[in-house]
C-alpha cells in the first residue's frame, strides 16, 4: 500500500476532480491519496465524487478553512 499526495490549493472544480481522477488511475487498489484544499466547496465536491465512484473517503477540517481528504482507492 502506497500513500500519495496531491496539491489542490487555490483550485476550484472541476480541476481538483480531474487531477484526482488522473492520479487514482496511476494508483493500485488499497493505495491512499491525501488531498488538501482551502475551499470548502472543493472538499465537498470531492467527497461526493469519490463516494459516487466507489472509493472510501474521509474529510477533516484540520485548521480553520483547511480541509484534508483521505481517499482510499477501492477498484481499478
């Protein structure tokens, strides 16, 4: 199991979702992708997208206005 990080600071949808899709394609099942964003709407959109596509996702506000998402790839 590998852990990857993706910088999506200051980016608005759909760019973070596109970057997440591309990164997940490179990853194996069970790998983890950590994302951080400073936009609550981006965080919520990514949570919904990941769940709709069958991936496990955890969302935490780690600081005032900073969200960290942990996406576990569940399938290819």
